[in-house]
C-alpha cells in the first residue's frame, strides 16, 4: 500500500509544478591557445569567435581560453576536455607526430613555393592525419618563420655554440638545434620566459609576431632572421565532439574561420609593423641576407630529413611525399 503524500510535501510538489520551464542553456565551446592579447593571431582567433557567434543563434557560443602550454592544450582537445584548439604545427606535433614534417628544418625554398604546395597538395593529407588522431582540421594560417633570438649576438652559428638555449619539444625543432651545437635545455614556454629573466638560458627561437608579445622580447633584445623552419598555425576541434554537433553548426565552424589567404595577409602586415615596434623599444632586428642564411642551412646534414622520418610514426612519410610532390608541381608551373 502506497504511503499518502504529506500535506507539506504535496504543497511543495504543487509549487514545483507551477514553476515556469526554462529553455536549454546555450552550449559554450572553448577555443584554447597560448596567444596573448595584442598578438596578430589572437586577433584572428577573435575574428573566428565573432564570425561564429554572430550566426550561431542562442544555442551555441564560442569563448577563448588561454592555455600556456601548447602540448598540454592539444592533448586536452584530443581527450575532449576542451572543444577547440589552435597552435603552430610544431606545438601540435608532440600529440600529432606526423605533423612534425611540416616544420622540418629547411624544408622549403621560398614562401611562394610553401604556400602553393600546402594549399594544393599537402593540406588534404594533413587533414586525414588529424582525423586519425581524433581531431578535425578546421583551418590553417601562417604563424611565420621560426627565427633565432638571444641576449647578445647570434647572427652566426659559431657565436652561440655551447651556450644554453631553449630546445622546443618537437622532433623537427630538436633536429635543427642539435646540429647547431648549443647546450640545449628543454623548457615549456612559461618556464622558458622565467629562464631568460633569471639568466638560465641565453635565447631560443620563436616566430616574430609571437615573440614580441611575450616576456622573451624584454629579456632577449636581438632577433635574427635565420628562417630555420616554418610554423603553420592550425585550428582543430575534437572529432567526437564535432561529429555530435548539428550539421549547420559543423558547417558554421568551418565557414566562420578566416580564409588562409586572409590570415597570411594579416601575418605579413603584422610582421612588418612589429619589426618597427621592436626596434623602437631598443630591440636589434638582424635581417640576414641569402648567403648568411645558407651558413645556417649548411649546418644540416644531408640525411637530416631521412633521420627525422625514421623516428616518426605512420603518416609522416606520406606527408613528406606530399610536400615533395607539391614542390615539384609548383616548379612545373614556372
């Protein structure tokens, strides 16, 4: 026999039933990255957020979340703890190892060659590799060349041999630094900036438009265009999360992304502007000529790329072959 509902319980139930029903709360997606306010790429992220939020209606919105460690951020997106992420391929390659191919030292001959080959041949292959690692590649931008910076002088390889320099975690970056012959120290970016301030390290390498927004520009006043490897900026979303979204929202996530061409134009303009600002603040910008850049490139052994490929998992050789095919197709047009 069922126990009768008490007087006060009945009143509570009536009151609860009388409450107005509320609409489902909007779902907030987080796009995470290590880009700080004022940087060109942080502005591109905001453009993406604004483009999406303007058209997404009341159910979905995107917000930015700062995560200082690119490797940890990429892992969190793969695990589904964050929805969307953006970083340079060198940072993502720790979690998506075949992507390290794109930042191999001295992979490209010119910017024009790199851009054409990436757009027309390489990107579809890279997209498949991201899917195999639980991510959907939403867009690609241009974060610029990784260049040398230091506290004193670093225009020639012999000036820094044996000194303590920060080594990025990506295999392709390590391949360059090992040939240079520095006393390498592997540090996360936050620890790197502290190390520069405290004199634990003398320098490292970062793209200019990112470098000038970090504490590194305060403690290392010499920046040199060694152009050792390039950073493609990638935007990606957790695949399982993406597959569960309504199709219009999936489409909007892709279409809200600024075009690769727009991102490159903004990168080029920002780089020229930041050179001027850096010098006005007392920085020394050293633009090497072709012969000086070849002195750095000449440090690489002929089998550097082959040795790197041997350390990378399945997919790396396919991506490397796509790069070479893209370069050949570009040359055939000329």
